[in-house]
């Protein structure tokens, strides 16, 4: 199971990827309350909330192994 790099919460990957609908332009949407994800530096990162994802996107090197 993936772990949120910001708060270290375990994420249910299938819930975070589950499509809930489509935008008016045909893009697939997911339920942000079930988790979310972002692609960074060739890898998918999963988050428990939009808040954690926003923190990560603001300073990704703070939360990735490349910063160690």
C-alpha cells in the first residue's frame, strides 16, 4: 500500500484511482475525499487529501528520497 509522503498515512491505491465521473471535456475525475495522487520525477505519489498534495507540490524535494 502506498504511503502519503507528507503525513505518512497509508493510502488505498484503488480508492485513490477510482474514477467517479468525467469533466465536461471528457477527462476522468476521482473523488478527492478518497485520496489523490500526483506524478513527480517519474513516479506516482499518493496523498490522503488535497491539502497534503498541495504541500507536496509546493516543495516536493522536502518529501522525496532525493532530498535525503
